[in-house]
């Protein structure tokens, strides 16, 4: 599926934009062959599933893969479609799990604390909270779950889910694709010293994405505390 062989001749290369993680990801995708597209779908889907998504840096992986797509390693359109489809299915799984298992979830102390932190957001914003959750990693998979527990109508959920999953997929792929395309232009136009500066900026961006995904659990607690404080001020 890849159009040409991978090469990583030096740090001052196109692939430095995605750092060592991109190199590992590229070799892994090459080892998968046609199953690479199953992997794309699975990553986007897993990140959107409640509680499972805490451990899957799906957005980071999609952004990295979009950077590879910009340089011909895989189809950007297939990546976009599968990222959207995976996000849509993952949120739907969370929604139906919440709908069918609300009693079990409320009895589980470990799971209930995550649910209670996301509930104020759902009750305040309704269907819009699905979009807020889609772009807020600490509650990405939990809000569809809360929507199911809260009895949100299926049609309203699926419409919101389709819209926001598409927006998330487009934003993620566009970000990675832009970075990958920009790196190719910079390689042609910049001298070595200038390219080192560009690499520094790229490193900051990639590290930011990585930290953002790795801090989901802590971010969820902070997010819930802020919501509770805001609700308290509004009720006064």
C-alpha cells in the first residue's frame, strides 16, 4: 500500500517532523500490509470508547499518520474516512453501553466517579456536549456514555455524533497533513540552521499532542472540579 520505501537518513530529514514515534509507526504499518487500514479504524474507535480511550492516544496517532500520508506513505482519503468512521462507532458503543448498563455503571464506585464528573456538562449543554467531549480528551468517551445513561434520544445522538466525529476527523487529519506537507517545503527552501529551528517547533507540537493524550486522567479530575465550581456559582 505504501508508494515508496521508507528512509530515515538523518535527523535533518522529512521524517524528523514526526520524531522517532513516526519511524516506529511507519515500520509498524508496513508490517501490517493491507491491515494498516484496520489499524486506523481500531485506533480511532478505541479512543472513543469509554474508559478504554484513557489508554489510547488515538488523536496523536492519527495526526502522525496524516503526516505520513502527506508524503505518500498511505492514502489521506482512506485515513480520513476511517478516522471518522472509527470515532463514530466508538462513540456509539459508549452511548449504547451507557443505555443498556446504567444500573451497573452507577453501582460501580470506580466507574461512577468518572461519570459524575461528566454529568454536569451533559445536563448543561445537551447534545452540544457530545462535540465538547469529542474535542476534550479527558471526557471524550465518557460523555457519549453519560448521554446513554441520561436517556438522550437515539436520533439526536446519532446526528450529533456524525457531525462531531466528522469535524474531529477532518481537524486531526488536516493538522497532520499540513505539518507533513510543510516539512517537505521547508526541506527544499531552508538551510540547515533554519531547518533546526523548524524541527524545534515541530518537536514542541508533537510533544504537546503526546502530553495532552497522556494527561487524560489528571485532566478529567481538573475538568470535573472546574465544572462543579462553575455549577456552584450559577446556583448561588
